[in-house]
C-alpha cells in the first residue's frame, strides 16, 4: 500500500525531496511513530528519490523503524547520532547518491533550521522548493486500503457516539463523559484519539476551543461531543449535539437549522463540485434564519492520517471535490449564553456522488 503512495508522491516531484513530518513519513514508508510526547523521537527525515526513500533516523529508534519497514524494499534506514556525522551530513550524502539535480523539494513545515542550513550549504546551486502542496494533493485522494482504514475508524467512533447518548444526564461532569468515551474507544481497538476530545455542556458549547472541564450537565443543557478514533493509523472525526431533557423552542430551531445546512451540503457532494459551492450553499441556508448571523464561516476539511488535512472547506476555498476524497461536513452555529450546536459527518466522495461514513441508528436530539 505504501509503495503506491510513495509513487504518487514521486510523480509530483521535479527532483529529490526531504520530508520530516510524521504523517508524510508514514505515508511514503509505512513507519508509524509510537512516540507520544512532542519531540520524543527526535528529528527524523526521509530523503525521497526515484530509487526509494532513505530514512535518517535517531539511532535509538532505528531498530523499531527497521522492524516496521522491513517489508518495504524501497525504504532504507540510516541510524544517526550527533557524532561523528550530523543529521545534515547524512541528508547531503543521501541526496548525492540520487545523482545530479538542480532542485530539492522540502516539506517546509517538517524542517528545522539546522537541516535547512545543511541543504543550502551542501547544494548552493540547487533551487530549494517547498513541496508541501504536492504532498497534500497526493494524500488528498485516498487509496482503497486507506478508505477501508477510514471506514473502520469511523465505525468505531460511531459506536462511541451511540454510547455517548447513554452518558447524558444531569450531574455528570464534562471530563467524566470524555474519560468514558476514550476508554470505550480504547477497548474497541482505537490507538488513542487524534485530537483533544470534546464533551462540552451548556454555555461551554458556544466556545469550541474549550476542553472538557469540571462543569456538571444540567437539565436543559446543550451537550456537544466532538471526537474521533485512530484505527490502522487513520483518524476519524465527527460531532453530534444533544440536549439533556426537553429542548426549548430556540434550541429546536437552532438544531434544525444546523441539521438542514449539513444535509443540504452533503446532498450536493459529487466529483467535480467546486468547494466554494458548498460554502455558498451553507451561507445561503444560514442567511434565511435569524440565527444565521452566528454561523461560523467554516464547513469542514479532509481527513486521513491526521484528523484535519488539506483542503479546508472555508470561504474562498480553492479547487473541487474529486473521487475518493474523504471530507467532513461540519456546520456550526454558536450563540453566546445560549450555547452552540455543531453537526459533523465524514463523507466519502464516490464516482456517482457520496457515501456517509458516520451516523447514528436513531438521530435524536432530546435525551431523557
């Protein structure tokens, strides 16, 4: 599977390239870091050429890297220590083995200043070009194996949302709901969560950067769940908002508006559709209601190895949908003091239209 993805990346490049993000390395080589602390693994780079990928790995991780990539003949692993040769010197050596070139591609967000300096000094005549956009476009269209992994991840997260409905009751605290859901997904096979889980209640639902805290759910509260699983290295991400008990008239109106925006946008999905058309539909639907002035001008994103990938579905978004993209549609309206409602589903763009990967057996709003 990774060889096909490596070839997709190679086909977009004009010369050799250096990548450094965990996602790009996993995509092209199959190595998936189990490091859980930022920077724990140290700096690792992949040098991509027509001959394959050379992974320059910290020596203390090299054995694990070799184990995971043992079945991938296009991947070579070079352990490095600070002495006697720097990681920059290893990168230069690996690039020179690939033959002559006038351009070096780099994944800018995955580079540090020492590696950049080494490339500039080692190849003063070469043009250094950011290839982040090329990597994004290669990863945007999913392979059949990636789609299967994404479906498995979405299915586990869907089971967790069914469980989430059983947790909503007066008195339960936000962090308790988050802990229960993460435990549920861990038991179901999830390799952690791809982002900080959201289990928010009452006025906290109006601020989506909030994380679950000590607040206890009260009768009549909106309760927003936004989370995903990680299965076979691939993430899921979806959202539902409920009300604890009987909903007020305003809450029902807000829920129906957000649900309508989501469903109308999903029904439009097909290959060739301009992303901006989805934004236009969302704004058009929101503007027909008084609550629409609080519509957040953001509609979703692609998903894959990361829970949030390129492209983003936002105003002035560039490009169109293509077959085998997997995106989220997630309109949200957040009203101060009243709270916010977001509805989010993962959607596969198919040849004929779309397939929704997430959902509840019974799409209820009020939970008694």
